[in-house]
């Protein structure tokens, strides 16, 4: 397997793990993107919908949620410890 093919396989594998995580957290099937949607930039709307849905679910669980910010606003990103489930 070439390095490029191996990298593409790893990307798809990582995305499938993320999608499975989203499903386990409660994101409904209709709001999940497919790995190929992101890798090939086919349906970025679905990717955004998945992230938005996951954010709502995490907020209900008391986890930090993404906030809409202006392009000029400074964003403070929470530490990885704050994001642990």
C-alpha cells in the first residue's frame, strides 16, 4: 500500500470512528454525515449539521459547546480536560 493510500485509509477510518462516536452520543442518523462527504468535500452542509447536532447534545450534557463568533472576535478554546466525557 502506498503512503498516500495508507493516509486516505487512515482518514476514512478516523472519520468513521468520529461518526460512530456521534451516533453513540445521540446524533440521529438523518443528521450524520458520511466520511466521503468530508473527504471529497461533497456535502459539507451535512458535516456542519452533524457538528451542530453534536454541539447541542454535548451542551445538554453540560459540556462546552461551540459558539458563533465574529471573524474579529478572539476565541478562547477550552482545554482538552474540559472536553473529556
